[in-house]
C-alpha cells in the first residue's frame, strides 16, 4: 500500500552547509539556547571557569619573564613553585570548565534530539511524502552532531582563543609598544594569504564532497539493484563505472590535498617568520638596553599565543558556519506544523469524546487529490457506506483508489471535498489519536521493529502484560511457532523482521491487531505473498481477528473476498458497482464479473480449488 507510507529511499545524506556568519544567523543559532536554559547554572559556572582559566593562561608568559629576570637563585626557586601552583590551578579550572560545557552541551543536545524526534513523529503524511528518510536521518545525526561540536568544543574554544589573543596583544603592548608595532605589521600578510588560499581549499573541498556523493550513489544503485546487475551479467560494467568515479574522486582529493598542504605550509612559514622578525627587533632593543631578557622571552611567547589563536580561528570559524547551517536546517524542521496543528487549522469543528465505535463508516461524495499531485483527482465524488460489523472488500485495477481509501480512513490525509463519517459523525469531529485508536491495519508487507516478538505484539497495546500478549498470540495462531524458538517470546526478530518468515510476520501482526482490539479493521493484501500452507494459518487467524468488527479488505484473491457482505468495485476513483459476490456475478457484462472471469483464466482459484483449500 504505497500511498500510506513515506518515501523510504535512502539518498546520500547532504553535507552540513556553511552559512555566512551574521548578526541574524548568530541569533538564530542562539535561539536554541532554550534547550540549555534548564542547565544555565552549570553553563555560567563553566563560562566563569573558562574566563579564569584563560586569564591564568595569559599570565604565564609574564610570570615566565619575571622568573628569567629573578635577582637570585633562591628567588627563582620559590617563584618556580609559584608558577607551578598557578599552572595546577589553571589545569583544575580547565578540567571543570570542560566538564561543565560537555555536560551542559550533552544534556541540551539530548533534549533537542528528543524534541526533534517527537516533532518528526507528529508530522503529516504530506510532509513525509515530500521528504526522503535519508535527508531526515541526516538532520537527526549530522546536523545535531555538528551542533554538539559547536556547543561542546567550537564556541568555548572560540571564546578562549579570543580572550587569549586580546589579552596577549594587551600584554605585549604594555611590554613594548615599538616591538608590538613590528609584530602586528607582520601578521596581516599571513592572514590575507591564508584567507586567499583557504578559499581555494573550500572550493576544492566542496568538489571533493560532490564527487564522493557520486561514488556513494553508484554503490547505492548497484547494491539496491544487485539482482538486475547479476541477471544481466553486468558486474564488470558496474565495477568499471565505480572505478571511473573513484578515479575522478581521487583526482579531486589530491587537488584538495595540494591546496591544504599549501595553506599549512604558508601559515607555518608566516607565523615563524613573524616570530623571527620579532626576535630580531627584540634583540636590537635588548642590546640598546630598552628591553630585558625576560621581557623579550615573554614577548616571544605572547607572539606564539597570538599566532596560535589566529591559526585556530580558521577552523573554528568554519565550524561555526557549519553549526549555523545545521541550526537553520533543524529550525526548519521544528517550524514545520505538526499533523494535529495542520488538520486543526483546516477544521474548526469541536472535538467529541467517543467511547468504542460501533463501526459504521460512510464516504459521502469524497473527492481527493494527493498534495504532491493536486491536479489529479484520485477519488471522484466517491460514496458508499458500511454497516457496523460488516466486511467490505475493495477491488479494482491498480490506481483505482483502493489504498487511497485506506489512507483517508486513517486520516493520513483529508479529502478536498465531501466527508467521511464514523458512527454518523464527521471524521474531523474526532481527535486523531482517538480516531486511529479505533482502527488496526494489517498490511501486505508487515514491518516489525528490531526488538523481541513480545515487544512487537505489545506494540498494539503498550504496557500489555505477558498473559495478554500470549493470549493474543494464541488467537493469531502464532503461539506454537513462537515457543519453538529457544528464547520464546524474547526472540529478537532482527531488522524489519528478517529473522522470521513471511507467514510468521503476518501472524505476529495479527496478534498485534488482536491486542489492540479495534472497532475497524483494515486488511491490505494480507495473504497475497504467502504460500498455501502459510495462507491457511494466516487466514484462520484473520477469521478470528475479523469477528465482530467492521472490516475493509483490499485483495485480489476470490477466496478472500467472496464471503464479504459487500464488494465495492472501483475504477478511476469512483464506485463502478457494489454488492455481494453473488449479486455482482449475476450482472451480465458487469465490471466485477468480467474481472473475475478474466482472473479465473489466470491465477484466481476455481470454486473447487477454494473448497479444497478451505478443507
């Protein structure tokens, strides 16, 4: 039932984009501060410790210069221990401010992850029809990881390096204004050169990412279509295709490596050249008696501090740009209206509180087009009704609207015209959870979650007891095969239920639906992909599940639908015919009768075969 599921095609997750740092974008980034607000006490403590630790770090070169100019050995010995004490205090402060930022960042990001995941689960099917799972997974992983790096590392380091650079410039200006002027005149050349080369690095890095994405696409396409690759003996063709993409990627990587190597070499040369020039001019001032040995040593260390801070700003700034880009993408998701808000904005009817539905359902002149294809009406003034406890079968060619009817029943979408009534009230009168809580779906392709069998059955009623789970499994003909596993109900089914067979997955899904005890049951080709033996077991379980409930069945097998109270024959989004099997077969030249006769000539069971299977 393709229309009720989002596009799960995996695409190569897009790289986190870099966004220009402006006052507005920074404001957007810090708008996520609300997730750190509950931990603001520890955050401010960490900020205070960061400031104190940075100030102690800035004091080190000055203290070292005093040590060098000590008048006596004893004074130098005592001052050495004083400096070691300062370094110890700084180390302790560094440890605690790092722990504070890490703790606050991790707690804040954990809260943001929870909020984003909760918001995603409340999005409408229209939203999921427009998004790819790979993109959403990327935002949950890459974007939030980027924000984590920003809060835990980049922002604290940016503050620290800024303080060190500003403090170091102030200290050297105090020590020797003339030498400071020489030093500051050297760095702009290095900075401008680094910026120019850095732009080339950025361009080549983006090209490398694009080429890597292309190689990943080749791998994805080949592995997803591996059956076709082997059927056409095209293994060598795919190997050559991948090899050519790898060669292009390798060329881009090496070009990027050259640019990065040039950048690193230029920065090292620039910084050390500045240090050499400072040492030369400082030596002249030293020989002229305008500077002490300790002052020159301290000045040199401060110069190294400034150079190190400037060198780190490029990576920190790039990290900050990516963090702002990640923030914008996360904010875009959080700004998307949830399913409840979207539907509530469209309907102003008061919500009624209902008990268990009787199960009466009616489609009243329903016209519907998917939001992605608004010009194509899938359903066209569709009308029919179902009495409580009746079984109705939906049949018709592909594209006639069967799966769309199921989507509308579950209110994955709302019709553009007409109404859907439950027990005489419009579907929009009920809350989404209240309405869907009255229904259960057993699809053709059952999706089991990667937990145990018991957990998958209990998905129909979270918090169900083991006795309730086993009772549902017995009614679904699932208990016998479950207890044959060594771990019984604790058996892990694997990703998407790959460790159990198709028939076993169907019976687990039926047990899940039985545990939910819905008023309205939806069966979408529930037995079409099973062998005869599995189909018998599943059909017995379905018969148990269908007792006393209103049932909608999408099926093509005559054995599945001939005993339905009513069969709705759909074509082009409208009801072509409606009635019991016998009534529709009695219509000469009827669409249903022609379909049955056509299928009888192909794969439909004959009446005699049906009787044999039933036995």
